[in-house]
C-alpha cells in the first residue's frame, strides 16, 4: 500500500483521540491478523464471536506493529509501546480507512457479485484487464465486510484497476461494500438460489445483488445477464446516470457467445466482440462462458485490445477447489468442485459431467453433498435435482448429507441399488465406498457446499491437500 502518516489515518477513521507524540509516523501495512504483522504496520483488533483481536496486541507488538486501532478503554491500551488510535468500532474504522485509501489511490474500481461464478468472473476479469493495466484483485474469498476493506488497503499505489468480489448473505451487506468501494463498473454474474434461507426468494436475492449499484460512480457501467428478468424488475431507483450492457447467448445481447465446444479441461467459443477469434478458457463447463463474457464485456468497456484480452483469458487459473482436475489413487480423473454449491451450479456441472467422454470402459460418477442455506425450500430444491441426473448419462451417484436424502428418494425410481449410494453423515463410510468403487478410467465429480466438508473426501481419494 501507499504509506500513510498517522494523522491521515486519525482523520480518515474519525478517531476519538490518539496517543503518540509522533504525528508523522508512517504506516506501510494494515493487518487484522497479528501473525502477519511486520514493522510499520497498523494493527486492527477485530472482535466477533468468541475472539477479540485486542487480546493479541502483545503478539502484534512483538511482530513490529507501530500503531493500533483501539476500542477498549484507553486505560487498557499499551500506550508506552505503540501509537494508539481510539475509535468506537475497529471494523468500522478499518472500513472508513479503506474508503479513504480507495479515493487516495483512485483506480478504476470494478465490483462483481452474483449467486454463482463471482470468484471465477473476478479472476477472469483481472486476467483479461492485465493485458493493458496494472491490476489488483480480491484474493481467495476476501469478499465480505472484512475482506473487501482489507483488499483495498493492500492495493499498491500504482494500481490502475482494482477488481473486487462482493459477497453477501443478507440484505444491506453489498450496499455497504459498494458505498465503500465506489465502483466505476459493476457486474452481476447470475441470480440463483444461494442464501434463500435469509433472503426468502429469488426476487429477494435480485434485490440484494442490485445493491451493488448504490455506490457506483456517475456514468459508470453496469453489466448484467440478459436472460434474467429480475434485473429489470427489481432495479433500484438511482439518482445518477449509468450505462447498462447485457451479456448472454442471444444475438440481441450486447456481448454474446456462440459455437461453444467443451473438452474435459477447456471450453472453446466465439463472440460477437471479435467473431474472427476463437476464445478458449482452460476450464470445463459451458456455464463458465458466461463468466468469460463478463470479463470480455469489462475489457471492451475499458478499451483493452480484444485479441489481447482473449489471449489473457486462455492463461487464467481458477481459485483452488473450484473445478480442479485431480487424480485419484486408482488413476481416475476427479473434478473437485466442493467449495460452493447452489441448485443452479449443481445442475450446470451435472450437465457438463453428462457430456464428458470417458472412453469405452470409463464410468461417470457423481458425488454430491448437501446444498446449504436454502431454508424451508431445501427439500424441494434437492428433490428437483433428479431431473438433471440420468442413468443413461451418469453411471453411479453417491449422495452425502441429511438433505441429500430427498434426492436419494427421487433417484431410487431410476437407479438400481448397486448404482446409488447414500450416506447421511459419515465421511469415512463415503470414502470407503468410493475407494471400493472407483476404477482407473472413471471420471468422478465431487460437488457440495463448503460446510459439508467433502474436501476431506477429495483429499482422501487423491492425496491432494485442499487447504
């Protein structure tokens, strides 16, 4: 980050007071994890659940922290060891500082959200824009009220474009992130069913995702899926002008793809942006073409030479545990997509698995875990997955978790007992059954919500660490 002096920080966080005689002290890093602190760092002790970052101040001092935000009583602060900046709320102060720093560096900010695909779209966008700009992006899943300000504060001062992923689980969260980041360009990848437990309906999800427009700069560009009527139905009232551009698979869309061809580890397609160039993304799944269209739409808005953007897209790499090809101990191919799930994304990957070529002897095996946060509609969504699974296309199905019992009941109509396995809670039993089943030429899909922890199953089957 660009170094800030103490008085800049005091003003930016609206501090109650501060305790140091060195008003020109320079801060070169902001950290909320005391283990990552180094000299000239501002330590941010966050509180939440059973942990309180103030308890780790001694470790931060040992690591070299020179200043800290502080919301406990001033009498408890180690004022003799580092500068203390007194605030009411350390998280709010970090967010205020991030907002100040965003304005100071003043890059082009791209904000991306969506029920599925936002991490992939963020990574693809950053890769495409790197053909022309110095790009800073959200790392991993740092996309919430802590991760987004942390990402902003880690931004190098010579950043041209900052690509931010914005996640949420309830109303009001994306609005706060958008107001903090003030994006010049925003994109929604998809309105799905994630977080129905908290948002009630797809309409509610659309409303929550559209909060990303609240902090947009005037004359910014909003990129959205053309085939989603809820976008126009739920558009919030905006008191400033913005431009809107659609993406999809129809010739009426502003940016569209066609001639899609899938292989087991890559997907080819053409776009109207440059019909003479075949695009390639090194990831399976026609649905990932939508994420590539987000990236190409943003590249086009920012005047990146399209052939260079397409070349960069071919080099991008997925975040770990998302559509990751591994090899089992038996020599089978395993597609690890056990980091996140929704009914929409599970249907999409099952459709992709159905089209994979396994040769003459290989089988297609689906290992599916519960989809979380669907609320009272969970049973129905799990049962409805049955329509995406056919014995003619997928040879064997392994189901895991209490909610997958509903899908198990539906699939018993189509699958014989030797092709269908259900385990409600034991990872060990699932691993044992899979090890007894998988053969060298098989293709195995593992898909679930993160909380189901099928990543430990992936590790057991492949020896590959998913941490």
